[in-house]
C-alpha cells in the first residue's frame, strides 16, 4: 500500500476520499467533545487539525484509530465503515504525542514490532526494518534502547515503527511537542517531504499555527469540537471564513462598524463590498496596512511600539478611535523606522483583501 | 533579610541540627541509621547469640551460660539427619508451589486491574486489601470452618450429591496449601499492580495499533514490563511462606512438620537451642539462595532498564 512513484493506481478514482469522517459525535457523560464532525481526506493528502487545547483533536484521532468508539457517525476508509473494526485490524497508524516507544525493546525490535505481530518471516522483517530505518536516517541505531536516544531520534523511531506497517491512513498527534524550536522546524519540513514521498494519507494534529502552515495541504480549524473552516493554508490565511479563524491564525486587526447598503466604509475612507447589513466586524492583516505622514489621510494615530521581526518591522499604532492597530512593513536598509510617539496616518492598501464578518 | 542571611552564616549549627541535617541529606548511610540501630538491637544481636549457640557446646547454670566451646557437631548432625532433609524439602515444596499458584491466580487479577474501568479497579483494590485488615490467624481459622469434616465445603458437596462421603481435607497438605495461597495472594497482587500501573497505558494502545491481538500485547508488552513486579511478588510470597508457622500449625493439625514448626518444637518443647539454631541457619541460607535466584532471573529479563551498557 505504500505508494511508489506515481503508479497507474494514482490516476484512477482520484476523487474518492481515502478517509471519510461523517457526522461523528463523541460525548463523555454530559460533555460533548465532538459534534457532528465531518471531514474527508483525499489520497496522499495531509490535513491538519488546528485548534486550541481541549477542542477535541486528540479525541477525533482516538476515534479514527479505534481506541474510543464514537457516539454516532461514520468513519470510512476506502468507502468501508470501520467503526466496528477492532483497533488491531484497522489500516491506521498512530504516532503518539509521547511516542509510546516500547522501553524494553531495541530500536530494531520496536520498528519490526508490527511485522512480527503479523507473523512475517524473519528475513523479511530484518530487510524491511533496515530499509525503514534508512528512510528515517536511523541506520546504526538498531541495537539501542529508546532511553538511549535523543528526543528527535525517539520521534523518528515512532514514525518508522508506524511506516513499516504501510498504513492506509497515518495519524500524528502533536509529534513535535517534545522537540526544541529549531529541531522542530527542521523535522517539520523533513516529515512533510517524507509523507509526501510515500504518498501517505494523513491527519496531523497541532495547536501551533506555523506548524500547520508548514505541514498541511489543507487545514481544519477547530473550535469546541466542530470545524470552523477547512481550506488550504493560503485560503485560511487570506480568506478566513469566520472571525474566530481570522483571530486564531496570524495577526489580525478588527474594527466594528455599521454596514451601509452593499458596502462597508473603512476608517480611511475607502469602501469594501459586502452583503451583510447592520453591525459588522472588518478584519485585515498587518501587511495590508500602510503608515503615512499625519496629514495624508483621515485615519490618524500614534505609534506606541515598534520592533524588528526579521525582514519586517511591526508597528503598534494607537488609532484616534482607541483601537490598537498592528501594521507591518518591509524593512529596507535606507528607511529609518517611524519613531515611537510620532503621529501617523493609516491607510488600507487593498480594500478587497479585507474580510467582513457579522458583528 | 540581609541581616538574617548574615546571622545564619555566622551562627554554627547546633548538634541537633547537624544530626537532623545528616539524617535528611539523603547521602551516604545516614538516612538508614535509625533503622540500622533498631535492627541491630532487636535482630542482629539476638541472632548472633542464637548462632553462637548452634556452633558450640555450652553449659547453662542458673539461667546463664557458664562455659562454651566451639563445635560443628550440631551442623553435621543436622545435615546427616534425614528428618531435616524431609522437613526442609516439604517447606521448600510448599513455598515454591504457593508462590507459583499465587502468581498464576494473581497475575490475571492484576491484568484485569490494568485493563479494567474505574469500578473494576476499585473493586479489585478493596478485595485485595480488605483481607489484610484481619489477622492471618483469623483467616486461617476461617478455613477450618470451610474445610473441616462438617465444614461448609463438605456439607455443600454432600448435599448436592457430588460426593457421598465427607472429603478429608483438613490436616492434610492440601488444606495447608489452600490456606497459604489465600493468605498470601494479596502480597503477590499488590506489587504486580504497582509495577503494571507505572507504565504508560499508551504502550498497550500502541501495541494494538501496530496489529497485536490482546494475547500478543500481553505476551510482548505487558508481561515483559511486569517482570520486576513478578520478581518482587515472588520474593515476598516465597520468603513469607517458606518461613511460615501459623498456617501449617493450624490447618496441618499439629502433625504437619515444616521448617518453622520444627524449629518451634526444638526450641520451645525440647529446649534444644543448638538444634534450633542450626535449623534457623539452614532456613535462612536456603531462603537466601532462592531469593538470589529470583533476583538473577528478574535481572536477566529486565536488561533494558540498565540502558547505558547494552
Ligand atoms: N476520558 C475522558 N473523559 C472525559 N473527558 C475527556 C476525556 N478525554 C478528553 N476529555 C475532554 O475532551 C475534551 C477534548 O480533549 P482532547 O484531548 O481531544 O483535546 P485536544 O484538542 O487534543 O487538546 P490538546 O491540544 O491539549 O491536546 C477536553 O475538554 C477534555 O477534558
Ligand atoms: Mg491532544
């Protein structure tokens, strides 16, 4: 089932999802942790579940893996409902948050575990273990115990242990949590490339938005056991479907105002089209705003803080209406940054890139 | 605050403080000192006296030892006396079979504790610990009521017609074995539970996720990880049963001679202190041999815990 380089099977039926989760619910006593959760994952796609702590990400993974039984709904793999299939017969591989490596088994035996449980011949086990260990660059570590490995190495073992059984669906629950920031960044890219190369259909869980943007083909932003929006990283960032998503992903500026017929007037005088009426919330990203001299426009403010973030300068501007607006600009060597406490005017660069939500 | 710091530096700690510091420092032998003192007074010294009696000929007059000469006679007598061999063999058999049965019966209970829900866990804990709240003697007498000629078991079997003559269980090897197993079962179950619940429950899930059946998981994950518990439980049960006195005395009906009852008779009835002393020594040495064997086996199966030199 591990996909080779684009075989003929890749060209047929590309539309049927590999994993289909339909209206899944999960309760613990009176608390509803998942509500009407629906998601489809296509062949070879990485979908990330992104959401705050406690929103039900792990719960969903545990239902798909079969550790918990959902209260209603369907979970299908290649069109077959697997809700009644026992854990050890599901073609699903889980990389646990804590890795859950077997402490009493060496790296090689950890990785070969799934094959031994399927009674594969010794020679085949040895050969496949060696090849998977090579895939995750752990050749030479065969005879170590997990306690003798660094966090990053343990994590590779956890991934290798699941890859060896060639799962149809791969579930990863915050696999980078235990790693330091730098290693994390490197492993994200590496893991994404590995999953893509193997063509594994995956659900990836995180509450780190940058990680989600790096890893995913699509991101499902969750809140309180439901999906707020599921879309490509670009679309989630540029066109957040709800104010919640906009607030959760990236830095956002909101201001509340009244919609007039067919449009909303921005503080700098420009207008944005909308179908909404009454009270609305307008959102735009810091890079869609520009600072100018105080006399250049009607929307005035005072710079209260600025800092350099790599190639960007980030400003906090206290607008005359009391909002604190965040603006970012490319840092160019010649430009002196606008000083704190200086008077400025604000303007929106592209009104069409603003989002309008019901107030 | 600065004043307090200076004050602390220039005042030498009092003697009491020094002792308390040493005891609590957790370094060297200090934290064990109170236990060592108590054990020396109540165990090591009396035992040394007892041993000295086993390796000497002595005379007692008016309650005090008046002359004592070194002798190996008691030891050689004991080692050549078939009664000793039979008795110690009986003790060893009883202890080993009790340990094996406790493990066989206790392991599934501990497994149930591991896999069961909240209420299963509570029930198991209560049922395991409750018997420990009553004295072993009371529990042993309870078996008299059950196993006796007109006891609960025989009445039930007779009434249902499964047998037509009362079984003779009391005062046999079987009665002793049954009583021993029941009394020592908690001592096996508790360390098993303690060791098993120390491990991440995700390991069991990971195993099943990787395709292992329940049995496969038990064999390849739960069992190897519970070896330290098996070792501890077995060592405890073995030591307790090998040296036990009460159960054989009561359920064996006074004619069941094991090492402890033999020592009791030698010391209390026939006042042969030297014999008693040698018997105690044999009991202790043979017990240690088995304990070392258990420790070596446990170590062999838990090599992975000593990660660094693998
Ligand atoms: N066994 C359980 N019994 C009762 N409630 C539970 C149980 N497991 C999880 N919950 C609840 O379900 C909710 C979702 O938990 P879940 O572990 O899925 O969150 P999560 O999104 O993975 O969070 P995190 O990012 O912190 O890992 C939480 O409010 C949690 O308290
Ligand atoms: Mg979680």
